């Protein structure tokens, strides 16, 4: 099927950020079983947790390619937390691609997943390397294990969503969801 | 614009338009009318019938019935014979037929017919032993295309017809839509009973087709109504289109152009395969067994839709076997049946040439294509696979 000339096609002919971000970089992949498209995003992230380079590679439809081009451009110079929030806002991304992306939510989702996976790869690595006194759980918003425990105890929290509302932990790339779950179980004595 | 999508449809030839013109202006009668204007229309229809009959080599012009399109011809041939023979419910066809036959047979399978689907090898060719073994006493119809619309691979209908005739009572239907006007066809010396063709594939307008029905073969009507087409197909004859189809058949008989098209196709195909490392041919490399105008080439590890869009931007029209419909990505059933790996099927492009293509257009295509593929290769996440392909090529 042909994608009509429009915003997505325009992005396609004016592609940005094809390739591999400078090393060391963090890579995220996504693939669709339904359509067979494969996408890869790589990010270079500075010491202030800011994305200073974002690149992609892809074998997929024009809408997916355009979405990756737009998304990688938008996350540059954003913190990983800001980038994660942006990646999860699929409606805004879709509307930025014009009418031909309107019924192509799956393609946009694939682009967003690759980006989120790359951010998660960074978060997991940053969490492992964290050498502060207090274990770091949410790297996007810099929330420690102790803070989360306190919030759960004092406010009697019992879900990830309530923890996120209370202290922002888990509001970014969500790579810390299993950890927050563990803390919830520990504190609530399960 | 460089139009390399002639298997999809073709431009109406100026000669064809000139022949049609009077029938779109002053000659507006109904060929069923008894007055002289009606009779003039009728004569034009009969002349067109002879022109079609001559191009495909039928014994009698009366064996040609005009329809609205190739799909109608296919549907009528298969459906009409089954209706006429209610005790025979076994059909043999192939996995690589055009949708007009493939989807019809899938539908017939759902409503109680038994269908044997013949597979193809990786070159897109049938194994005739499979056909032999599939034939049964109650086989009603064998339906096989002459030329595949995607790859241009030709099926040996003369040989197939003999096998069908010698081993069964089945009738033999051939979807000839993609072949007519591109290769010589001689039905009177074949065992073909039914043969479908479509005007717009050979420079006639869209909206007209024909079905060859071997003399003596009875088909139930597909459209019931008036007595047009000797009572075989009702509906007022589309005289301008029918005249156009006749003129297009006349034009196609002059085969001088065919060698030129084949030469251009060969140049395009050879150069692409020689210069682009991730290019691979779909369909048999034996050109004698393919249409002279078609080159179906996969660019591995890149996306056909991306290639199509970029070629379009460069003013070049092609088609791709990979169609993305939001949630499902259907790679072509023909390429699937040929076991083309999906990373290659996704990147398949069909170049189909026609009588109006020039060498300069082929040169221009060969100029822009490597750059487009190069950009997509750079973008592909299959870095390792592509690196290996390009390194191999560099060594040769």
C-alpha cells in the first residue's frame, strides 16, 4: 500500500538521525510479530542524564520510519525522564505525523517501544552502577529505595500507581516497576 | 513519469483510443437494436471479436465472449462450469494464482467444494507430477494461470492441458490475463477449454475483458438477463470498450515491440543484480520461462514500501509484494509459496515494462535505484547480514 504524500512522507524524504549514537551508547529494540518490522534506537546519555545523541535503524513501513525520525529528534537534549514521558504519549506523536499515521497506531507504538527500551537499558545500567548509600530505584526521577519505603509506610500505599503518584517513582521508563513491586510486598509484609 | 507498473494496468494506446472515439461520440447505438445505427454497433463488436480471436488463436471467433474484466471471466469460467455440473465438486488450482482465482477457490472451498492447491518450487515452477496425482474421476475443473502477475513465471499450459485431458474428464481453465499481448498464444492447438483475458493489461481501457469458451462447452450464465453475446452473457455490450479491446489485440499482434521490451527488461534486471549486492531475483532465472516484460527483484533486509515511496518521489512507478495494512503485514502469497525468506519478500519490487518505455527511462531508473537502496541499507537494523552480503560481493 502506498502512503499518500503527507507529513510522514515528508519526514521520510528528510530523514534525521539514521545510524548509531556515539559509544558508549544504550540500545533498545522492538519488533512486530504482526508485521515483521524491526526497529532499533541507540542513545548517548551525558552525566546529567541528558540525551545528547539519539539515532535509529529500521526495516519497516514509512510511518514507522517517520515516527523514529521525529521521535529521536524530539528527545535530544531531554532528560531520560522527559524522553520517557514523551515516548509514552502516542497520541501526540501520531498527530505530529499527519493524517496518514492516524490508523497506524501499531507502527507508532513500535517506534516508541524501541526508544523506551533504550532508556530502560540506560536506567538498568545506571541503577547497577549507582554507588550511593541508599539504593537507587527510579533512575528517571532519582527516587531511592528508602524514599519509596517511607512513602509506602506513612501513606499505606499498596499499588505501583499509588507509589508513582506519591513520589514520582515509576513515572518515566518504568524499568523499576518490578523493583517497586518487590518493595511493596516487603513493606506490606507479603 | 517513468511507468514501470504495466502488469498493474497499461496506458490506453493512441491507436486504441482513435478506434474507440467514434463509439463515444456519434456512434451511440445499442448493438441489440434492429436499426442501421444498432447494426453498425453490432458489426463493430463482431469485428472486435475476430480481432481478439485472432490474437489468441481460437478456431472460431464465436468462442469469444466479452465480459467486464478478467476477474469476471475467471469467476464465470469456474463458477459457471460448477453450476452446470452439480455432481462434480473437486477443483485443482495453484497457490500462486491471481486473487480472482485464488480467493474464488478459497470461497468455494468454504461452501463445500474440495480444492487441491498445487505448490511451486523456489523458482515459482509447478511440479507436473503433483498435478497428475491430484487428478480424480470427479475433478470438475483445473485452473492454472499462464503467466504469474508478480514474477512473470510462465506455466506450461500445453503440457498441463495434455495431462488434464489424458487423465481426467476435467475442463481446463487458464487465467491468461497477464500473458495476453506479451507472448504468442495459440488456443486452437492446445487443450485449453476456458481462457480469461483483460483489456487494460494490453493498452485497452479498464472495464472490458473476455472469456474464451471452447466450442461445445456449456457454462451456466454468470449474468442473467437479455440475450446479448448469443445468450451467454446478458447486459448491454460496452461497445466503445469492446472496440478498444479489439484494436488493442490488433496492435499486440505486431510483435516487433516485444523484443525491444525484453531487451530493456534484461538490461534493467542484469544491471540491478550486478550492481546491488542485496538484490535477488524472484522467479526462475530461465528467461524463456518468464514473461519478457517482468522483473521481480527483492532487496533483502530493506522495506519494499520504502523503496516504492522513494522511487515514486523520483518519478518512477513500480509495485511491491509487501503491503502494510496497519496491523497485518501481508507478504505476497506468491513469494510465500516460493519460500522466499520474509526478509527478502518484504523488500520485493516488481518492475513491469510496456511498449512505451524507453532506454533512457531504464537508464534513469538504474541511476537512481542504487542510491535509494544504499540509503535504506544504511538505515536497516540488519547490519550484520548486510555487511556479509556486501563483503561477499566486494570479493567477487
